[in-house]
C-alpha cells in the first residue's frame, strides 16, 4: 500500500511540475530547466540544483515549455492545442533564402508568441537572424514585445516595447545608441501575432472578418490590418491531399495569404506580399539548413516559385499560389513546353508550341488548327464560347469548350497567340464540375503568359 501511495504521489508531483524549457546549444547539446532571466546578453536557466547563465552566442535555439502540457498531446476532434510549433523554409521566387520557426503558447499570464527567422546568403550560409517575441494577456491584449536583428555575434538592432497605463513605451537600440518614445494604444489594438491568433481561433464568431490597429515593429507604427476568410484550398503535399483554410491579410496596400489546417498550423505563408513565401518543413531539415547545409539550397521548388522563366525560349508564365506547381510535360516533344499543375483538383494548364505552323500563320488560322486538333481527339468536343481579345500583334484567340476525356466530362479554357512568328497554345483543363471554381486561377495563369 505504501508503495502504491508513493507511486501515486510521484505521478501527482510530476503532473504538477512545470514543463521544461530547453536550450539547444551550438555544440548540439541540450540544457533543460526553467528560464528565470532573459536579456540581450543571454539566458539564465534554473535546473533544480542551481542556476547557470548561457551567452546568446552559445544558444542555437530556445524551446519553451508551458504550464498546459506538450503540443502533441491528443485533443478531441474540432479542438486546437494551446501550444504549437511550426517550421518552414523561406523562398524568394523559388530560391531558398532562409528558415522560419514559429511558436505559440498559452501561459499563466496569457499568451506568448515567438518567431525566429534566419536569412541565408547566396551560398546558403546563415548571415542574418531576426527574433521576435510577443506577450499578450488572456484576451490577446498587448503587454510587451521584443524584436532583435543580428548578424553573427553582433547586434544590429533591437526594438522592445511595454504597455503601461494605456501607452506603449518603445526603446530602439542600434549600434549602441538608444532612442525612446511612447504613444497611446489605440482601441482594439493588438500586436501582430496576437491579431492573427484571434482571427484563426475566432473567425466564425467574427463572421470571417477582423480589422484592428496592429503595431509594426519595423517602423514602430500602428497600421490598420484586415483579416478575412477566403474559402478553402486543396493542396497536394508529398503525395497527400490537404484541405486548408485560405486566410487573406491586408496591411495598407500589401495583401498576403496563408494556408492553414484545422489545427491552426500554417502550411504556406506569403510574407512581404508575394515576394517571400514560407513553406512548411520538418524541424530536422530546418536544423540542417541553419547549420549551413548548402547541398539543399540549390534546385527548384516549384511550390514556392511565383513564375517560370524560359530564357532560351523567350517566354514566362506565372501561377496564383503554392497549390500549383511547374512541371515538365509528361510527354516531351510534339511542342509540349510546360505544365502548370494542381494535383489536388486534377487540373492543369499545358503550354505547347505548334512547331508545324508556317512563319506567316495568323491568329485566325492558328485558332482553326486548334479546333481541328481538339475534334480529332474528342468526338463530342463542343465550343461553348469563343472570341478574340487585344489588337494587332497582341491579339489572342480564346475558347471555352467541353468534351469527354477518359470517360469523364471535362471543361477547357484555351488561349492561342502568335508571337514573333511562333504559335503558342495554352490549354487549361479540369473536371467539368470544378471549372467555375477554378476559372479565376485559370484566367490568372493564362493571362500571365508573356513572350519576351
């Protein structure tokens, strides 16, 4: 009986014990305990038998425990965790430029959000690190933030802020010089991560929209920021299809989107408009890249690319979001140049060049040639609508048609154009029932095609 009581007491004490914070050191070792002090110089850790200080330059990563248990604990269907961590690789038009780690955790005082972004140089070696920490109360009201920008062991800039008595007191430290300012906190104001968290969790109660003054740490200004639901998107990831929420964020004239699952984990995020994209990845890949894993820096990642450029052929084409990929044609030759594909919804835009057309071919003759080809492939090929847009050399023939392909009714939106004596055909096709949903994406892809 005493042994059973002792065992029960041990389990009870373990359940009451606070979760550990973990410091991942540059030498690969881990230091575990509770963070009791954190400054620009470093972190002090209480590991039960004493306290130890670790300098910033010795710390690769900080993983914070919470009082609410680990993020991976099972949850009832429909509920989301109060602790989560996201890892992503950053791409700028298909070129890997950095890593991102984001953490959200519910604490005794409210909420804590952390973001660590590491930027890579042209050789794939880390050259700049940006860390942002936010603290908010249980209602996501702003409490404090810290923004640190550093290269190597040197501090470039640090911005910290604290809300006291309805005012935000901000200190900016740059190259050893400090400037201070304060400003009234607007009604309904939030820090950036807290505003995002409110919308992700309470979008239904907010009728799918949120507008709030959000503090921008880059220029220390409150900016009106709008969040809105933009439907759902099926995305193919590593051979599996995910059904994700599409969230649109607007700040002044900048629009960004992100694709989030029902556990609030972001799979893809647009940052700084469409120029920078974060694509979800595994923590071990992030760790390797942060250590300067240059072997994985080169190469194309078509989910992250915003456009495909063929310098030899003298043309380029874009795509609307990371659910579309650029792929080599399944059957090369016969004029096939590229396929812009969305595997999750069985849709594709095939780009072809008619190499048999004479140099003096007109758009009208090229249009007739396309129709003859389509009727030869599908007996029930039917043109629903067609016409011409543009004038002179920029004239384009377009058609919307239906046909049965491999036993399934499909719909096609096509463009035919003649540029510099070359005939190009763009054929956007998908199952008939998906066409109206996909029409805006098709039109954006077809409209982005340019011959230099």
